[in-house]
C-alpha cells in the first residue's frame, strides 16, 4: 500500500520552501506564480487550499531560477518543461 502523499497548507508550503531555499517567501508570491501558470493551482479541502509535493518542487525550481536572475517570462518555459 502506498503511503498518502504529503500535503501542505499555504503556511506549511512556505515554511518548507523557505527552509530549503534559505529565503523568506511571501504568500502573495505563491498566488502570483499560480495565477501566472508557473505553479499548479492548489487542491481544496473545504475552504482551505492544499498543496502537494509537486507544487513544492515547482516552487523550489521557480525560486532557484529567480535567485539566478531569470525573469518570470524566462522561467515559464523551463517550469513547463519540468512537468
């Protein structure tokens, strides 16, 4: 039996990504990435957004590329190719 996939609230996603990247991430940044199509939209549990391991990996990729100076326009095709 496969273990249940890890899920994150927005705060948990931010904490995990911030810990791995060594930088603070703003919730508005996550929402912007989802709106721009760089990050998969979260699932829902009732009224709460639920993110998974896939969104965490996408976020880590996006932020690591942004730290290297790439614009969101330059990151978009790279993020899409990683899917």
